[in-house]
C-alpha cells in the first residue's frame, strides 16, 4: 500500500452520500467523558424496558430470564454517555434508575 493511500480523507474529500460501515460503535468506548452515570436498582426494576427502548446508545443490557422473558440485566458503562434518558423514562413510581455524579 502506498503511503498516500493509507492516509485518512478530509471532510471535503469524502464522496457525497458515502456509506459508513455499520456496527462500528462497539469499537469506540465513549463512556469516559460523561459527567453523570445512571445507577440501576435491580430490586426496584419492573422490567418494563422503557429505558432500553429509549437509550440512544444501546447501553441498557437485556437478556432472557429462566422463563424466557426479556429483562434488564445492567448498564454498559463503556458506551453510556450519561444523557439520563433512561432515568427520565423509568416510571416515576418505580425509579429503578437514578443519575449520580461520575466519580473519576
């Protein structure tokens, strides 16, 4: 490969309507720059999945339980940006997700 071919293109050089490869977010851990983090209380959670549906970063982890019902299993802090949408979407009477200051 020539040296010229290995350089990254500038924004002006990118083709209009270029297609970006899907699934690359898994390679980028963006959670290091949040100022707040969601804290999930598994004992309060009713597994309504409102947080999972609303999370723009797919940071709410889910899996089938022993009855094959989809339940929340945790939060992926490597990709969570701390936006707080999951906490605001959690039912008010439940509040299984609360936001706390990030401790570095």
